[in-house]
């Protein structure tokens, strides 16, 4: 039976498998937040008790462990999931059992569930800002490449539409297996040479990221002139690259370690104290961290972890996250976030290249997308 003296929650982030490197940062940040809350007295005098498993980056294991958490461990709230395929494996189980999950990873949008709180960025909170930056600074011809599953297909579709809206176009779109080989990489590079894009947009995920960037550099390409722009590449990947391999490449996210706010500095210091300075801080880790704090603030109000009571409170609270104050939109269950664009510098670290300094409301279905170019012309897309 569940210990009624604690709030028991599920934690499903992979420590092994193709996305284990970045999911380990999310797991560490989740447990850090739980420890902070417990050290401050817990919620309503009760500790939060994590029940954690390793799904090994495998959608079927996420599904099986979600069943185990909800049916055997008797949790009502789960923090977890990374790839969209893993979220989609978890969500039907969560919905069927009237539970709630927090999904702290950027994703392709075009989804809503009453049973999911999306704390990672939706496309209007990263892709729009990224394309604006790329077309201003590099050009309008984009090469699209990704891993062969749902997020890359959908994200590349959105990026292609955004480039088209800015007067550009995609010169190529290709997909490769999650288990990327040297042969697959060679084919990508051959097509890059043939199509001569201004920028590459990559939705390659997991263990293939570092070999792809390394081969790109060794083939004679320079990220300072022809960047790989990738929202699926994070500090967890860059830390494994030589600085000259990583330099110049671009991403967009609500949080980077270089964000200079009191909340950001405190989070980075606490994170490194927990796991060591060799572990990178990532945007998905920051989203995982503030997810727990939002949950705790709502739980303090609702005094119940049952779905309906907890949801009502989640729509009312705000938390001063490392990226800036965040809150949940009650119409979409997505989060108001602070978009930023960053480039890798010569030391191999992301440095913020553009920060509008505004919080952006979630628009997961991309009903209206606008941004202003220096020329003064504005454009919009409707889906």
C-alpha cells in the first residue's frame, strides 16, 4: 500500500539507451527539486517520495513502467518522457487511469491532453525564434535531416513552413535510423555538398549527434559559416564534442547555463553540487526541475494529488523558474516560457545570441505565428 505519510510520484527518465545522456540530466534535476522541497518541509507536512525506473530509451518500456507505477506503485503523478514516441507510449495509460504526467521536453506541438502538463517548449516558443535568427544571419535555404520517428517529421514540417513564410525554402529533406552509422552520415554529407544550403536543421537525436557533428567538421565544413541548427542537440551532446567541432552551431531553448538571473545561478550551483561539474545543465533538465516545483506549489493549494483538484491549482500558480517566471495555460496545459537562441562559442559553450526578454504564451497548434524582421515587414502563418 502507498505510504499515506508521503506524496508518492513516478520518475521515468532513461539512464541508458540512445537518449540516456540527456535524460540523465532530467532525472537529476527532478530529484534535486524533490530534495529541495523535502528539505524545506515537504508539502502540507508530507515528503515527496520518488519511485524511479530506467526505461532504457525504449517506448515499450515506458509503457510497461507507466502501468507498473500507476497500478502497482499507486502513484497518481509521473514526471518523465523524452522522445515523442515515449510520451505517446505513456499517455494512453495515464489517461485511462485518470492520472497526470509532466512532460519536460521540447516537442513538435499539435497535441493536447487534460492528463499531460507540457513544460518543454512548443514550436512557437523555439522554432519561430530560431528560424527568425537563421534567416536574418545565414540565409533562406535550409537542409532538413532527422531521425526516423514522429518528432523529426513534424518538427521538420514546421521548420520548412517557417522558412517558406520568411521567403526561403528547403533544399533537401532526409531521414536516418536512430542507430546512426558512418554510412548514413556519409550520405548526409554527400547531399549537403550537392545542395549547398545556407543552414542545416537537424532533428537527429541521441547517440548519433556527436558522430554527425564530428564527421561534419572533419569533412571540411565550418559551423561558423554553415551552422547545424538543432533543438535536439543540447549541452549534454556538446560537452562530448571537441570545441572546434561544436563551435558556431546554433540552437533555441528557454534556458541555458549562461542565463544570468539569481534563480538561474542558484539552480546551476545546486545542480552541480548534486552531480558534479562534469554534468551539463540542459534546457530539458531545467524544465524537469521547475515541473516539480510547479507541482509542489499546486499541491500546497489543492492538498490533493487527484487529477481535477491538482489541475485547478496548477492553472493558478506561478513559479520563479531559472529561465524566468513560468505558469501553465489552462486552455492548453502548456507553459508560458522565455525563448532564447544561442550559438556555441570557441570554448564549446552555448552563449545566448538573441534574447527578446519576453515571456511567450504557448500556441501548440500554431494558430497564429508572427515575427518582425528588421525591414519592418511582418508575416503570419495559420495552421
